[in-house]
C-alpha cells in the first residue's frame, strides 16, 4: 500500500535525497548535528553542512518539497539552540526569548515567503535563496520515520503533537501565566532532565547495576517532588538563584577556579564572594553599576545553591563524604559577607546609594495620619477601574489585618468566611469575615508531619472610618467581579459544587484562577506612595510595619498585635478560635473599653437598590436555596 502524496513528501523531507551519490550520503552521515557541539579535535565543518537539517529537501525535479512536509520535519526538532543557530546562519532576526513556535515559523517564512500562511501547492513550490545548492538532510537516528514505509496517518499526527511545554504555553496560555504555573516555570537545577519514560519497561532488579540505577531514580524523584511542593514564590526565587549560579559557574570554569559543576565547599566559598561583590541586576538581568546586593539576597543565593547541591546529592550520595559542602568555613564566610553588606549599606560605602536615614526601620519611622490618608487616596486615583479596586482592597486589608502584600495576593475567594465573635465586654456580637490562607500558600507553612486543627485566622470587621473599611472595599470588589466582570458566566461557576469556584483568587489579574501579579501589586503601592511624597523600601509591607504604632495609640499591647495574621501553628488552645480581639478592635479604630457600633453601618439600604447593585448575589441565593454555601453567606455579610 502506498502512502498519500503528502506523506511521501513528509518522508522525503526526513530522508536523504535520491539524486545524491552514495558517497556523499555516507560522508554526510558523519556530519555533526547542531545539537552536538563540535569538539576542538574535530576538523572545521562547512556551515552549510552544519545546518543541513534546516534546508528543505528537494524533489527529483529539483523543486522544494511542500511547506507542510518542511513543517513536519521542523516539528521533530524540539530544542531551541539548533533552531537559533540556524536562524543566525540564515540571517533571520529573532528575539532572545523566542519560543519554538516562533523559530519554526521564522524558518518556514524564510524558505516559503510567498505562502507562509496558506496551503502551498506542491507543483508551485517557491525555491529558496539558492537554486544551485543541493543539500541532503542527514538521517536522524532518534526517529524511525524515514525507515518505516508503513507508518500510519495516526502516527504522523501523534508526532506533530509531540511538542514541548514552551510551545504549548505560547499556544494555550490564557493570560497571567496560568499555563506556566501548570507546567511549573522553575529550573530545578537539572531535575527536569530526569524525564520519565512514557511507557514503563520491566527492569531486572536482580542485576546490581540496574538496582543501583533504580535507587538513584527513586532519590531523584523524591527530590523533584519536594522541590515542586514549594510555594510559587519560593520556586520563582530558586529560578533566579539558578540563573545567578550558572553565571558564576561559567565565569569560574573559564578562569580555572572550578573544574566541574559540583557545589562543594570550595565552590560555595567562591560563590559567596561572587555574590558579595556583584552588582544588583535589573529585571532584564543586566547589572546596575556601582551597586551591591544586600545581606538578605546573599543569604537567599547561598541557600539556593544548597538546594542545587541537594539535587547532586540525590544523584551521587558519596558526595557528602568525598566533597562536603556545608563546613564551618562556609557558614563563617556567609555571616561575614552579610555583616559587611549591612555595614556598607549603613555607612553609605556603596557608590550609587546614600546611607539610609538613622531612623529607618525603627519605631521612629512613623507616618502621620495625613500622609496615610494621601496614600489611601493615591490608590483611588488610578486611571483604570480594576487596579483601583484591587489596590484599595489590598491596602485596607493590610491595615486591618497586619498581613503582607504577598499574603493578601495569595488568598482565594473561598478562604474568606463569614463569622461572628463576642466582644470582650461579653455583650456585643460583632459580625466579621475571617480570612484563612491555605497552608500551601503561606510563607511559614506548617510542617508536613504536624496536623493543625484550628489555625490562627485573620479577622476583618467594620472599621470606624468607612474609607478604611476592608469590608466596604470587599463589597465593592464582589460587585465588580460578579456583576461587572461576570466571573460566574465566564468560568461556568456552579455554587452548589465547591470545586467549580474554590480555585477563584481573591485578588487576580486577567485570569481569575491566577494570583494578581506581584510586580503589578507592588507598582500600585509605589505609585500611591509617590503621590503622597513617601519613599519606602518596605513597599507592600509598609501597612504591616505601621500597624503596631497606630494600635499603641488605641491601647493595644504589642503581644496582642503580634498574634494578628497567619501563624505557623495554633495559638495556645488548638480547639478554640485564636482571635486576638483587642488587636482586631484596635486595627479597626476601636479601643477595648469603647462600645463597638459603627454609625455608618446603621444606615438602612433599600432592597431595590441592593438588587440593582448586586444582582448576582440575589441570583446565586436562589440557585442554592436549601444548601449551605459560604459564598452566599459572605455576600450577605
């Protein structure tokens, strides 16, 4: 049975041309592919032969094969390095971070410029830049397409869909990096190279060598699982540390200071010195002249390097004995470099940075009520509606709860739950909303071997000042996402099924299931600070920094304030709500002896107005009548 014409052309694109002498074919078999860099011992290779994989094959009549056949061949190349090298050879311009799909299309447009977006006719194929050059595509031993004449259409389709994560991310991402979050955009220091076989094969565990490989595979798999179990923020930090380590390692290997890639005592000592002396980098990875990284960044990069070593220990446990990493000399070097970094910053010894104010990061660095009011209005002066709502909600929640910006950003909508607690006077019942961040998102996560029955909640109640009320900001936010953005329809939410709406984030970007970008949130804070004339390095942590000073005016003791926010474990009594009531009241403008009765919440709102402003709430109430739904109770609150 013969294959269709298109399939024949596909096979022709992947196999040597029939019009080439056998001797030429034999000589081409020894040509190194772009994915295999030539060693210094090899003789110089003709660039035309080095990039032979990226020349379209020719038919017996001398014309190029069809565009589809050339595309099918390119799709078998799933590494960017050889594609980049080919584009550079053909003088094709491309971005440094160009993905596979872009590089594929660039090569297709180069060889088929007239019909890059249409289905070409094999009889009218457009020839490449050189009609006299006849290059044979060497056989790729990793693929059996050229040798199997009985390949089915289904097999060809499966090969077309066998693309890597980057191509899928580019094609199917819905914004805010949701697909990237699924694939796990983290360089785990080489862990991702240990790919699992698609089809497991029986292995002979009686063989000593095979059993040793099996043990190594189990260890590496466990290390990979642990790394993937980290917070999203931790994985992002590790990705940056790996980049920094790779830069250091490349320079050290070139200078002869290192002889391999093992993270041992010698490498760590050199790496710590490298970190202490290097300049800060901007978001594009370029050095900022006359700057130095701080002590906290030195510590992050040191522990990030130890995570890389952990992977190496999983592959070779004998490294712990032969080449130890954490010795007393290493820890002394880290502490010394951190102390020097702090001292240089305090004394203004860094050329591009002035010495900080003497009261910076002390209780004297307080902001007046007028300044805080200008910051609050700064959030409301944003030009776009959604960032205004997000910024106002984040600012009021941080001032009321003491949580940091990244904690608020990680909250899910279902983690905001209605509650009522009794005032310390034993008489007044106070409606509240409790925020419980999932353990997977917290910076101080509970240990895996412990079980937390009733963790410490963050509590929000009506504020004395309605402009600072987090519940009022929350009501505006609910109105926006349900009645303006209409997330219920967009994500086909059924409130009778928890899993259909539990993935919705409290503060999110274009995708409701992805946390609001931390850089975007930080920019909102920085812009508001600038409008108020405030320069602060605390950025998203400023509200937490100021909370204790303001609560002191309300008569709240510091040990009560310290209980606000999520904690690593339960407080005192595991089986009782750990709510620091005096601190909660103080954060919302009330002293302990005062009667809690915000006058502005006593205003009666007509029901027709509520139905007009919040139609989603009424619609959702009807859909879950007779069922328990925390979301509806929350909207009523």
